[in-house]
């Protein structure tokens, strides 16, 4: 019986590690998008949010470093490829791309926190809780700039239709 519970926990830990790798790739994507969009937003109404996106880029880099540190703790080499980056020449689309990416990120970190806690990885869960707090702040900033609610369930069907490529 010990082997079964041990292998089940090992499988759970591998799923957690794989999830962290994907989270890291999303953080890389976020850094790239925030850097680009903070410089490309070009209308007066977006200047305040452009400054905020610069701050978001720094925070996303901090998140990537924190996730990499956790992967190192598990003896894993961090991924080096970002998730596919979405860009647009339209200011509003840029903000929607970022908001949709934050929605996905928050959803995944919620899952990762549950995985970490179920495996007794409480320090990791605390790191992820701080990251998710900042990610939700990003959702609020972006949603406010777009004039929509930050809760993705309340704004289903709003925003540009984009493929997740």
C-alpha cells in the first residue's frame, strides 16, 4: 500500500511541476506583452494604463523568478519558451489580450495552489497566493481601463474573439 500512495503522490508532484512549467511560460508571455503594450498604447486616454503596464511587466518578471526558484527547489530545469504572444495595433485589443491572459493565469494559479496544498507544499502555496493577489490586481487594472468588470464569469462574451494560438 505504501508504494501506491507514494506513487500517487509522486504523480501529483509531477503534475504540479508540469503546471508550474506552464505557469512560467505564461509569465514569460506576460512580460513580453506588457513590455510591448506599455510602449505601443498611443492615445491620451491610455497613458495612465501604459505606465501601469510597465509596472505589471516588472511584477510578471518577479513572478517568473519566483516560479523558477520553486522549480529549482524540486530539482527541475525551468522552461525557456513563452506561451504564444498575442499582439495588435489596436489599443483596446491589446488590453483585452492582457486581460484574457490574466484570467487564464488566475484560473491556473488557483488550481496550482490547490495542488500544492494537497501535496503539503505549503511554502509553495504561500508563494503562489502572493502571485495570484498581484495577478488579480492586474485584472482589476485592465478591466477598469476597458470599462468592464474584473470577474471573467460576469463578462463572458465580451472582448474580441481571439484564437488561443
